[in-house]
C-alpha cells in the first residue's frame, strides 16, 4: 500500500476525512488503463472514472477503454475537449460511440490546445448542440479553475470564467442535466476555500468536485503544474523542493484533504461535494493512497 507522507504535521484520521473522501473519482488515459490488470481490485465499487482525451489520442482507444470500464461496473465520464472536435458531425459520432458502449456521462471542457481544430472553441458550444440530451447523457460536468485560467482570462482576472460558470448554472436550471464543476488539481486549501466561497456569492451553485494530485515525486508534480498552469499553490511544492531531505520523498495530498474536510465539517454549506484524483504518480499508487487514507479515517471514526 502507498505510504502516507505529508511533509508536515501528521494529518489526523477523522470522521470528517472519511466522509470527504467517500465517493472520490479518478482519471485515466487509455495508455495508463492498459497497465491495470483489474480495476475492480483497485477501485471501490461505483467509483466514477474519467477518461482523459489528450490531443492526438485515437478515439477508438478512448471508446475501448470506456467499454472495458463499463463492463467492469464503473460509471465512466470521458472528456470532450471542444477545441479538438472538428464539427457537429464529429461530436455526434463521439457521443453515439460512447452511448453504444453504455456511457451516459461526460466532462465538457475547452481543451488544452490554443487553436481550435474546427467549429468549437468552448464547452458552452458543445452544450448548446443538444446532442448530449439526444443520446441520453444525464450527467455533464464542466471544468473549474480555482486559481484562474490565463487561456480564458489573459489579463489575470476571472471575468470570462465567471461569466461562463454563470451561463452553465443557468443551463442546468433550464434543462434536466445533472451538472458539477470538476477542477484542475491544487495543492493548497486557502485558495480553494476562497474560490468556492466566491462562486457561492456569485450565485454559482453547481457542486464542486475538487481536483487533487495523487502521490508523486515533487519533480513530477512541479513539471505537471507548470504545464497545466497551476498558479499560486505551486509555491507549496517549491517550498518543499527547497528542502533536499524532502525532495526524494513522495508528496501526498493528505494535509490538503484533511484541511478541506475539516473546513467542510465546520461549514456544511461549503460547496465542495467530492474529490477528484489526478494520478500523476500512477493510478495504482493514487488509488491505494485514497483507499488507505479513507479506510484509516473510517477506522478512527469507528473507534471513537
């Protein structure tokens, strides 16, 4: 099992942590899924599995991965990056192929490329097609960026991001879609808490599924953070990297999860509903950590 190291105070196992981790989701790619012999031995029953679609990934590989996971009994949520989808025909083709293998959930996002491949530039355009409803997709998640997104708001503000989230909130209100915000990974609780409170003040009440990075080497996390535009909380990693005794030790999100869990326990209206895991250090290591950390918290709760 993954060893729980936090580079600081020992994160307390508690009922709050056990509740917060229950129902976590995790992300895979076709090439990483191939390395897992049996997802049923790795993930709790009912774990939602996102399938990341990077530019250049063959769609048939995405569908094959989705089919395998559905047959194993997991709810599957593939990515639909707007900027790599050429047109309405291609979008419908993707949706239909997923529906044919039993997928009825999707994460809609702009995508990591700067130049759109065709007609779509953002997730709102995908929603407006109505195609997800046509093919029985009942749950639609959208992307969230607790520390901002320079691709959307180059000036460093959050005006365009907030406008888009208000539009998506209104979309849920006028449709039957079950929606939530799945965020980029973060390393520090304070920016997350401030961002979630800001959304609530702006009337954005979509449940938040907060992204965390699973256990990985600091060098790996810093590399992914810089590539993905993770901003303010990157300083947490940089401070730890400055300590050579910690540089070779794996980072885990134990402290972050504990702080957010305790904040939610003290503030029941706090709108983070679930945890979403980015397995940057490997899916097996990440799943083992989440299962062990949640079980240790549950065991502590039972002993109390």
